[in-house]
C-alpha cells in the first residue's frame, strides 16, 4: 500500500508573536534553527535508506500561504503531489476529511499520514522508525495516533490512555483526554498508561471516510461537495469557497476519535518531540538567541529571540521572554506564555492589523 | 554686573543607554518632551519679564558635539556668546576654570552662572526667581551653590549642609557630603539642614580664579595656558589639545568647594528639579512612552521608552525598564538602574563601539 503524507500548515501560531504572525506563521519561520519547521517536516518524510518510502507530500493549508509554501518547497527542490488550499479555517475534522477523500480518489487503497508542520522532532530517525513500524497497524484497519512519552505534568496538551495491546508498541485507545488540570496531569504521569497526543495520524483513506460517514456524516458530505466543485490549477487546488464555508467546524478528536472503535495508539515515541507551542518551549530548543548575541548581566532563565541588526541587553531580570521581530518587542513573564493572545486582542482592538 | 551663563554639555549619560550614547548623549535627546534637555536649559535662561537679563549663553562641551550644539541652537534661533570645546574630558574643576578664566578675560567684573544641561526643571519660573535672588549673594563675594529640597533619602546625589544664614534663603555652607548610604541619607532628611547639590554655581569670575589659585593652582595654570594657545574660529574655541590634556582631572567640589571659606548655598529651591539620571527618573517625568503607545497587560510600574515604528508589548511583568532605540533593546530591573554601565562595559569588551 502506498502512504500519502498530508502536511497541515494552515495555522497561525499566535503564542509566538511577534515572530509568528498571521502573514508569516510559526511553521514558516526559522525559529529554532536555520530552516523552518515546515521545511524540517517535509525533509523528515523524504525517501531514505531506512526503507521509508512515502509518496511526495500533499500540503494542506490556507490559501493565503501559497506563496510561502511554494518558496519553501522550491528552496529544497521538493515537488509536492498536490497543494490543497482551504479558503477558510474549518478545524481538523474538515482537514482529515479533505485528506481522506482526496487520497481515496487517487488511490482507494492508500494510507494517509496526516501531520502538523509546526512541531519539532529532534530525532528524525526514531520518528521515521515509528512510522515504518506503525504501517502494519494502520493497514490492519486502525486510525493510528502517535503518543509521546510525557516527562512532565503538562497541562497544555491532550493525552491518550492506552488500552489492550494489539501489537508491538501498539495499543487500542482506551480514551482521549482533553488538556487536564495540574492534579489530573500528575495522576496521568504516575499512571504510566497515558501519553501526549502529538496530533499525528495514520489511517487508510477509506477507513477515515467510513468513520466520518458514521460519526460526522455532514462534515464528510460538505467536504466531498467542496472537492467536487474544485477545479485544480496544476498542482494547486483552491477548494471551492462557497461549499467549503458550509463545513461544520469541529476537531477530528471530537468528531471521530472519541467515538470510533478503531483507534490505536502507537508508541510512546522517544524522538525528542516538542510542539514548539510557547516561547519557553522555543527557549528549550534554541541554540542561538539570534544573529547578534545578547548582553546578559544577572539575567537568569530568560528566553531571548532577536533579529539581524538588533542588540538585546538584559540586566537583573529573570524568567522573562524577550522577543524582537520586525518593529515589535515582546517582554513577558514566562508564566504568562499561554496568554500572548491577549496582546493580539489588544492590537486588534486598536486596528493595528499590520502588527500581528 | 553682567551675568554670563556657561552651559556644560560634554557628558555622555551612559545610564540612559540605549537612548543616550556617546554619539548623541542624554542632553541632546528628546527624552521627556518634544525638545532636548539642552534646548530646555538654554530656553530657561532667555531674557524675560521677570527681570532676569543674562548674557547670551557660553556653551562648553566636548569637541565631538559641535554639530549637535550648532543644530540645536539654530533650531531655537539662539546666538551663543561662544562655544568652548574641550579636546578631552578633564572633570569639573577644569570646566569651572575655563569658565572663570574665559569670562574674566572678557569682563573682569562678570559673574558666571555655571550649570549642567542634562537636568529637568519643571518650574522654570521658580528657578529663574532663585537665580535673580542669588545674584546679590554672589556679588557679595560668594561661590553660590543651589540646593534642592530633598523629598526622599536619595543615595545617588551629593548633599550640602547649610551653616549660618547670610541673607534671605542664603546660608554659608557648613559642609559638602558625597553620596551617602541609605541610613546616612535618612539622617540628612530628618536633620532638615541638608539639601541636594544640583551642581549649579554662580560666582564672580575673578573670585573663582582666586580660589583656584589658592586651592588648585596647577589646574588654573594649565587651563590658562591652554586658553592662551587657543585660536578661536568665529565663536568656536577649540581648546588647545596638547595643553588641555595636561590639566589634572578633579571635580570642582574636591578642588575648591570643600576648601573655600566663601561657599554659600541658596535655597532650597522648589522648582520640580530632576537630574534625569536613571531610567526610573525618566519614567517619573515622561508624559508618553513614545510615538507608538505600548500594549501593557498586567504590567505594573514599568518605565517604557519606544521610538517611531516600534511597538512594545509587556505582559505579566513589573518594576522593569524597557527601552528601545536605534537597533538596541534594554530590559532591566528598575533596581539595577545605576548599573547600566555594566552593559556598556560588555559592549566595549566586544568591540561594538557603534552601539554605545
């Protein structure tokens, strides 16, 4: 069976403002190395000596990012199989439906590997080995999720509870759990059967269509209708706006995963994964604060991100994020890293749409 | 008697980096209003209906600031009496000697009003009234200092202890005290006879020459020699470098004021004075954080200084200075405001001479 990687890159990553903006979101920025998370995601899926042999990538994103996608693919000489452009955001059930229906039309027996483009994976070899080993699980008729071994009581992620074993490193899913509070997260960590939900899925295209037909038939029907009305321009499919805007906005977890009997969790993976979700998470990964080394005097536990031509000096401060990008400076307590959207809200209220 | 204001503007104000730099120091920057402290100082000395009638200003500075001085004087259509340029910094005794000797040569009976250009005075009328009232004290043969009524146990200023009264609002000086520690500063505040030393002096030119002759004859001789060798170019006197570099570097307080029997203190003045010495002091005076209003969310007691085209957002922080200027960003605890020189030292060590 052929495996079709579908890379989701339509998000806007507001928690990493001012570097991540709606014009150039997180996944397209060189945040933690000299290449973008999107380019790293694509590179991680290339054919290799380890036997992983995926189809060329299918990119699914928002229409406004077409130029960025083309430029970054061309920079690495990548020819995608297709670029599917949503005219508006309709959450992850719609994305999964587009991926499953599109792949099902070109290869009814194909597997879909659906994955975010804005995560970091420090050990791509371990990640690829997990993909290879999980193929048999998906082929056997499962929607495979990938679990990450938790190393702290993180309250910002969803968790997956493993059920009975169904193969090497594979379990049926006992339950999906939304972002827990701190005490619940501690209990998950102690339990040992919970892993973080990395948001990566592998499934037979037709199985996902069947599950959507069962659990969210309206979403599937609207997406099918939208794709029927879409006229491709070469590799680029601008999904029909009128039809797609009718799709109900719901996550794939709520729409399918929490109801299906065919969910599996593979792992937990030890591939040095990070969702790069907040500035402190960037700080944990970055090898440099930017092109100009900052001046740090009695500055403890600070995450600093600078840009060409800007010198940052920090004196007598601790637990801060200091990020400078394109005429904007963010100074924030690390403890407030989840609240950057409050800044975006303030900018919206002032009509400063060029600033976020 | 004619009074000659001599405005000192050769300092470099490193504690207000990155706005104040050696190229454009504090006194020439629009820090707390839409005009510079230097321009405000000059404007404060203009002829007025209150009867204050000073000679045009004599400016004394470092040679590198000639262009800034000319531009700022021209902006206000001010014609100075002279611009005296030191080739190198030799502390305030040298400045007082230059002022006294220069004025003594053009008007042996003249009074000198020697004053810094980097302080803020919120009530210029009260300041001018004090100058007018102090003229008689100086004419009677005193070196008059101006005391500021202390409103807190400041450890960053020198203090003047008043002795016996010698006229309305005028006392002989009992003693000068260097920057005290906190406990000593508290005792000065409780005592009631201490005032802050504003660094403003008024004296007969020839009296200062006599005092220098008595207490620091080498300084006076070196300065006289340097001025003898200086050839003016119009109003501009580039003081002879070889001779002036021989002048001993010592403050006027150490060289003369602590020894003379003719010191007087006038005041204390209530003219809303600030030395604008640190970023928190700027924060106490500023009416705006810059051309782009910052986004402040749970940001308490922060001093923010921005520039055209830069947006600062602060989230969940307190007691910080955030200052952005010309490719440099300072984030500092207010409690470390006296230590900005440590940043300059680090930049020097890296050879980043264009940054300070």
